[in-house]
């Protein structure tokens, strides 16, 4: 099974672990992090199988619509999710614009980008949970 992979353009510095990255990985998606617009472009060029980009609409150094144009030149079908606060900038070229930093809203949006892969991940997680529970039940039965 191929897990969806998202490029996260993060404003945090490279030594920290982004909350957004952790949230996306918790959903069993793969994440590659870039810390600048230029690094995001280079990363997408190096890893063309990326399924989508998650970025702050207020990214420093380059207007977000310009960055999206550059990303879509490399991968015309790449989906871009831009996130801002309620009164933040709107990225004209983004496929999705979230006016919330709520992780649940982001995850629901990402799930719509790769529905078949998400269904497969959820199926595997359910099977793993059943197998784990079955093993626990057997161990408890042996210890009685």
C-alpha cells in the first residue's frame, strides 16, 4: 500500500518538530518538510510523487500565489492546501484555503485528496486493532 505523502512548508526552524507534521503523521500519512519557499520547490522537484502541499498562506520571502505557480509548473496536478487565520491572506492559486489551524479540519481536507488510500489505511488499522485485541484476549485466557 502506498501511503499518501505531503510536503509541509513550515515556518518553524529546522531544529523543531512542527505540530502540523506530527498531526499529519498521526493520520498515517508521510510528510516531507521544507522550511522555505525555495526548499519547497527543490523538494517537489526531487520527489515528484508527493500527493499534496500544505503551507501557510503568509509564508515569508515570496507571495504564496507565486510559490504555488512555481510548484504547479513542476507538478500541474499537485493539490495545495493554504492555511491562514480567520483574517489572514488568501492564496489565489491554492486548491483549498483553510481559515483555521484546527488539526481536524486539515486532516479531513487531506483525506479528501486521497480517499482510496485513506480507506486502505483505515482498513489496515482496523485489522491491526482486531488482531491486537485477539492476542490480548488469548493472553488473558492463558493467565487465568
